[in-house]
C-alpha cells in the first residue's frame, strides 16, 4: 500500500521503517532532513509538505508532538487538506487533546476527508521492534479496513470508539504510567535511604503484585543512571496537561495527575525535561538527599 508518513522523530522514524520493511511504499515529510534522508535511503520518497504527501497518498499517517502541530499539518498552509482527495484518510498517531482531534476531524470532513486518532504507547524501544500498543478512535468500518496496517507497527491494536476515543485512552494510559513511575521512584528511594540495595528490592518485588511493565522498563534505567530518552519528561508534561484540561472540562478531578504534573514541572525547572521520564526518580533523590543506584 502507498502511505504518507509525516513526522520522523523518536517514534515516527522507527515506525516508518517498520512500514517499509513490511513492503509498504512510503512518501515522507519532516523538518529534520537527516531523518528524512535516513528513511529515504530505505526506499521512501520525500515530499515537501503535507499537501504534497496527500496528493500522492490516499492514506496519510501523522506522528507529531502535540495538538497545534497536528492542526498545522492537517489544516494549515501546505497542509494535508490542500492536497487530499475526497475519500482520503488521515490516521493521526500523535498523542493530543481528544477535543482537538474531534475539531480537526470535523474540519477535514467538510472536504470529504476522514480521520482516525490512533495514539501509541510503548516508547522508542517498542516503536523500534514494532510492538507498540495502539488505541484507535474513528469509524469502526475504517478501523477494520486499516487494522492490518497498524499491526505492522504494533503488538496490540484496540478499537476504543468514535474519533477522539483513542486519545482519551492514551491520556488514561499516561496517567497510569506517570503514577507508576513515581511509585517505583518513591519505593526505591525509601529502600536506598533505609540502607537496603534498591536493585535487590526491585528483584524481590517485581514478581509479585507490585510488578508491572512500567517497573521492568524504568527501574533498571534508574538503577543504571541511564536517562536517555525513550519518552521525554517534556512530552509527558504535554500529555498530563492534555489530561488535566480534558478532566477540568467535564469536572472529573485528577488529583494524582496534578501532583505528577508538579513533580515534572520541578524536574523541568532543574533542566531534566529532555531526559526520559524515569528521571522522576531525581525529584525524590533531591528531596531525600540520596542517589538511587546499584550497590
């Protein structure tokens, strides 16, 4: 299938590579020309902007940072709406405000362009090995038609509901991930402060009820002092901000989310916003005057 792919960042680049490996023909676009060259070297074709991508492809995938970026690439000057034919489909795999997903979808629909929101979870490692979790909102018939395309990039693809529902699921995911990382950080800080090897504590509890995918992904990073971003603090701040905005709009209190937002804002103030969200442990280390690491 000939597909457009816009956004070749930490997540988008490996996702696009997996589509090429699966035999799909790609037309790509990104401001980062080095990333474009890397994907073009694998067989993709470069296009100038979203309009140019949409002129060549009836299905365009976007993977960009936030709501304003999706709006710009979809509806702005040189955007998808300028080049897409009636009946085209935008699959937005970015993590954005679900209210904005619906608004962008409504504008595209006026031109006969359909939209699905299909945000992902799993970070860079799962983007690379093609085992992301994808949460999809849109028409069920469209989901059924293109589910196999999404499965090329994912280990799990779940239909959640109408347009916007995918991003609601993603916000729920990001709340659980943030709180889980904070809990792991708090626990390992306590262990360290008590003079017990946090590596052994992690090994002791990971097989019980406290064990989780998040713990197994992030505790080793904390213990190895490896904060290379798989998912940056600044992006998690964006997601939690979208969650808080959505919650406030419907009077759904999110006290734990608000607390994690303040922790991440403190990390941003300390200059850690470009690091992996496992850096949440640094907040606890600072207020406890201790460093969590292997003995």
